[in-house]
């Protein structure tokens, strides 16, 4: 019984010691706020950048569907749309591009996802969270907006809607 009590006390002391060192110069209670601050700092905009620069980061496809399901031309079927889940879109100040095992396994079928944008410059497109990424070559990343809808649209819940080539609309969630 004494050994069990000693082990419990030693464990509690170890947990308390680790909690005091959870963040440099802080306590365990500071850790969540420090993590949140670190994320805000990482997403901080460079001087002069528009608010839409919040698009920078890593995004993961959580859903894919046809933009116009009743349309006459459809490049992707249900199986291909389902396979798009898990694709990632990385956007930073140096480049924007898609990645994922699907692209390596069937590059011909998903050729529109091979597009890479050098030095993407985000700018606001409309007042509904629409974003245009203009690449170093002066061309926009992705297809032109259709029916007044932006190609990229930020939602307030860390969601990015992407209207991509071949009549596909992708819903992405911020991965980092």
C-alpha cells in the first residue's frame, strides 16, 4: 500500500512539474492561449496585404461535387469525386498548388490539379469572401469565375470553397 501511495504522489509531482514547464516562461494554463497566439502570428499579414491573405495555409478537401449536376458535360463521375477527398491545396507567399497520392496515381485524369502558381498575390473578389490568386505570370490560379461566383471563396468557419476546372466544386477545411 505504501508503494502505491508513493507512486501516486510521485506521479502527481511529475505532472505538476511538467505542467509548470509546458511553455517557456509560462504555466500550463498559458499553453492554449500561447498556441492560439502562435497561430495568429503565423497567419499575420505582411504590411500592405489585403485581409484576404487569410487564404494562406494548408487546406484539405473534405467534399467534392459537380458544380452543375444537371449539366451536359461532366468530366468526373461519383468515384472520381469521392477520390478527391484528401487532396491538399497549399497556398503560401511562394506558391499555390495541389498535392496528394491521387495526383501521382492517375495524373492524366486529374491534370487540372497539376497547376502550380508562383508567387500568388491574393486580392478580394466581390464582397462574399471571394479571392483571386494572381500568379507571377499575371494569370489567375484556377478557372475564371463563372456566373459571377468567385473561383476561391473563404467562409468564416475555416472553410474554403473552390470552383475548379471540369465543373467540380470542392469544399476544403484548413489543415494548418
